[in-house]
C-alpha cells in the first residue's frame, strides 16, 4: 500500500506557508496543491526543451 505523505505536506503548509493547522485540515486537496505549487521550486526543463535551448543558444 502506498502511504500518502500527510505529515510532510502538513509540515510544508504550516511551517513554510504559515497556514494554521485547523486551516490545513479544512482544505481540499486541490486547494492544498495549488498553494504548494507556489511554494515549491519549478520543475527542471525536459530533455526536448534543453536540446532546443542548446540549438538556439549553443553550449
């Protein structure tokens, strides 16, 4: 069984985003992930994007 990382999400929401614990537990998953997307760094570019950048701007 895969366990959902509630403890980690709770820690990020409360400690990094300053959300009250009671507020965290009232949030929908969609609301929570919308906030977490803002707190996390952007994903790195995929290979195709990197190859395009190399073609356009060189190594």
